[in-house]
C-alpha cells in the first residue's frame, strides 16, 4: 500500500512538477523543481524515479497497440486478434502515420536526474537511484532500438542551442552497446538486492538484460548482422545470475488446474505473486489506480478480442505429444479439441465447463457470448477477474512486467541458439515451467530427431542440429507468454513477419445437413443436444433462439462458405515487406526538424508495394 501511494504521489509530481514538452530534448522543466532546489534528499530521489515508472508500462511498443499498462495483454499479433487489423499488418505505416513513437520526453527526464542527483549528499542513496536511472535509460533505448534500429544516443541534458540536437543517427551497434553498458553499470550497484514487487531492483535489471540480449542476439542472427553470439552469451549470463540467486521460483499456486490462471488474475488479494513475479505494475481501486481488462474481454462494447486457431493448435496434448499429429485435428469441433490438452489452454481461454472465478456453476450459453463478443470464438480469460470487475475500469490485479518463467525461457532459447544447450539445461528451465501444470518436459534428442513440420513451416529460417528443440522452445514461449506483450517482438527478432499475412481463423463449424452446429462450452460432456450451438442461413428456424444460434454471412463468416473456421478480417488485404517492415519509419516531422536523420530503408512511400 505504501509503495502504491508513493507511486501515485509520484504521478502527480511527474505531471505537475516535472512537465516537459513532449518530443523535445532541449526544453527546461516548466515548473518549480529547478536544479538549485531539487533532488537534495533520498526521498526526493525516490519520488522522482517513481514518477518515471509508468514508462515501463507500455504494451508491446507497437504504435498500433494500447498505451496503458493493461494494454500489455491486448497486443495486436497473430495470437490476439482484433476486429480491425493494425497498420503494420496492412502496409499502411508511413512516415506520416503509425510511425512508432519518436517521443524523447522520458529520456530528457532520466538525463536530468543523472545530472542533478549529485545535489543529494547521501552518496549511497545517490548511487542506488542513479542505477535505477541507468536501467530506465536502457529500457528507453531498448524500445527505440527494436522500433527504429539506430537512433541518436544522448546521455546528457541538452540545451536549446546544443549542436547534438541535429546529430545523425548512431548505429545499431553503438546503441546496443550503450544499452548493455547502462545495464551492467546498474546491475553492479549494491543495495538493490531485496525483492520489491513494484519497484526497480537488481532482479528487474537482470530480467531486462536477459530480455534485451535475447532480442538483440537473435535479431542479429536471423537478420544477418554480426555480433549475435556476444549478446546471446550475455543473455545466458544474466539469466544464470537470476537463476542462481535463489530469489525466484515458479509459483505452483493451488495446483495444476488453476495455478497458471491465478498467477494473472490474482483472485485472493489482487497482488502479484512475489515467488515468480520480479516486477509488476501496481493497481489499487481504492486509490483510483485501475484498469479495464474484464470489460475489454467480456463486454460486447469492449475490444472484442479473440485468440487465434493457430495459437490453439500450438498447445500440446496432456502427455506431451503434438495435437497436430492427431488424425482429424483440423476439423475437430470446439468441445473435442479441448480434450486431454495442456492445462494452460483451459486457463487461458474459455473452454468446455468454464467456471468463473468466485463462482461454482458452469457458465451457460457461453458459446453465443464467445462467438458474438470474441473475434474468433476463443475468448481469453488470462487476467480476467471475477464478475464483479466486469464494469469499465474495475480491475485491480497487478500487471506483470517481468517474471521468472520468461527468464527461464530466455535462457533455454539462448543456449539452443548458441549450440550449447544440453538436456540438463532444459531440466533446469522448461521443466520447471511445465511442472506447474504437470506437463512432460521437452526431450532434446526426440525433438531434434523429429522436428514438428508445422512449426518448421512457420519458422523456416530455423535449421541445423538444434532445429527441433529450438522450435519446441518457441512453442513453449508462445503458450506460456501469450498476452504478455512479447509476441510481436519475437516475430521481429525471428524474421517471421510472414506469419502476419496468414488468414486469422477461429472456431471450426462442421458442415451438417440443414443447420451447422458446433458444441457449446457449457457442457463438458460434449453430447447433449441442448448444448449445441447453431449457425443458420437465411431466416432463423423457429426451433432456434438468439441464445444458441447466429446467422451465416451476417454475424459470422466461415472459411469454406457454409462450413469451416470462423474468419476474422476476411475482406482485409494483408501485406508484409520483408526488406522494410522489421523496422518502423522515422516520422516525417523528425526528418524535417533534423535533416541529418536518415529514413529507414524502403520507407520513401506509404506502401512501396
């Protein structure tokens, strides 16, 4: 509570006392906190840094995504499907729209702090909070790097006549090295070893280093840029430091059927688990700090997002075998495809027998709600709290920014890409994650002996002796980390943008003589006629109601016309330029103000098709 109140006060200071002009690097603070009378005590240092914490709460840092902390789980990718396609999937980004954030306000605030924190005579406090500022600067530039590639590097407070305002872009190599230096300098500082859920700690810094180095190492490897090995090794090193610290573990909660769900919904006290969660963005309704997740997912006036059929197919069978190896998997009815699957599937999407948190009865007529409200029919439940939170801005569960499971996944992937992975490494990483839901571990020898052909088609650049195990680690990452703001970045670093051009499918409806029907999730036995859900053509038959049926080509469109998968955005053309679209264009106004900036390749015209 004290931490949340401190952050809330910091919001006020950040908005009232530290008001900088957006997008400007040369504006002095328009406020009363001037260098001569500020940052003189540890309390002021802490207040200032806490005022910068909202910069950690961005979504997937895609310009089309939500900008709030709750937006992390609302990422627009091939997993989370929205009613409208984001511009990056349609080739509509340009230097005048959807160009990515070129805002430098936060960097100005960070460098201001590093310049004037020396006003505080408490050296130990000053060093600790400077370390947090270095971390925040690394985070700031990590976003810029993955969005634009090389950008100008600034580590000082610029004045209105500073010539650096008109400098050219620094190289990707320069920016990445500076990020790594800032992180290493921050991590080396003593006094930040305590676990603090809603503050920056040494473990937050190591988690970002693990994430950043995996991104940069694999981006370089799959985009043909030198230096991949250096960053992959740094990822392993940072991950091992966290793993060997003994500070964190996978939270197994109250058992394999609800532990994964509860990690995000936090039904008991709306506070993230400090067993697994390294850093979370805090919410508290009584303090007016809340988010909108339940409403966005469950209300017809919300975001209407759904999870994709491709994601559903990624979940393994409960015994660890591949669902996509089962005969007839592609045309299974809704109820059938959930049988004997990875328990995380049931804890991520509304499934047969779905019971809401805080209730004891299976939700009735749930299929209709999913088909109408969710784009795909696969309505997510990850982060969803009890029904009392369904109104707008009613959620108070913390939003996880960094957690231990991601670090374990980073570790396994980096070692596999380096060619140094052993079965013991999988036992110390992936196995711990799967133990939560009692799923078998990846068998490295078996995976490499028989790579999944569907995954191999999705990621054709993966090759070599470790092809199979790399593909299985990617599967595990997709399933474990869905709706956590990482999927877009993963596809960028793996150079797999072609996945955005594939059709986005949802629930399968079989072709049946007369009306088309699929099984309702309200009946876990999948057999009772009363649990069927119908798709009808033309006028609704008298034996159907608006609670168990929808009109074909009015409320629902199917891939094969009168049968097949629910289709999302069927009339929208998708486009991906392999030479251009892995970096966003610099906005045109930035190029006008600073002629020394050069545009990213192939962004001279809006579509360039």
